[in-house]
C-alpha cells in the first residue's frame, strides 16, 4: 500500500463491502473485523493535524521564519484556502507578517519575509522551493505551477525539476 500517512481517504473492505473515511493506514474493518483486504477507493490530499505540526517544525528550522515576532509561528496561524482562487487572493493581498501560512490541500506556503512576498513551499512533508508569488500570479503562471507541484514526485520537487 502506498504511503498514505497524513492523507484522508476512503477505504473499501474487500471482504464485506463496508466503506469508510479516515486518515492514515486502515487497520481493521469495524463491520466485519477484516485486518488485511482493503482497497483505497479515493484519496484526498487533506492535511492532518500531524502534517500541520510537521509544517511548523519545517518552518521553525528555516532561519527567516524562526525569527517571526509579529505573531508567533505555530499551528494556529495556518489558514486553509478552499480553492486556488482563494489562495491567489491571499497572495495578492500582500503585506503578510513573517511566518503567515496558507495551505491548499497538501501544499503549504509560509511567508519568509516580514511584509514580503517570499514563500517557503512544502508538499506533504517535503520543503522544496522559495517562491515570489505576486509576479507568478501576474504572469498567469500560478495554476500551472500548482498542478506541476501536485503531479511531481518528491525527488523531482527536491531537485526543483517540476
């Protein structure tokens, strides 16, 4: 089974047909007790509490984000954007405090410059890029960039080859 830690998915018990939603690896069907035969029928890249906590740890290792003072950099400052349009609006708003953080699914963006526009970019547990967003948005490149982030492998992200 693929690595699904920190991801929400639907599971189908192939023994009894019961299905349910959960985060992380399935352990047991609550209907029949099956421990082995599951089929993942849908995966959503929705961050779990553990993923947000890891994003905090990643941000705290960043020398710029670690210096956040206008508000503390912790799990409570992460804001979930419902879609690409809302994420775009947040980036265009500008003048964000150091350590402000937004996420769209499993993609996280943390501001690295006080009142600036330089965003540490993380997918799942992989930090991989620092991006200036407003010019990317003005050039119409953000939708394609987000799709490339989503479809790249972790190795491609680490090598900035997406």
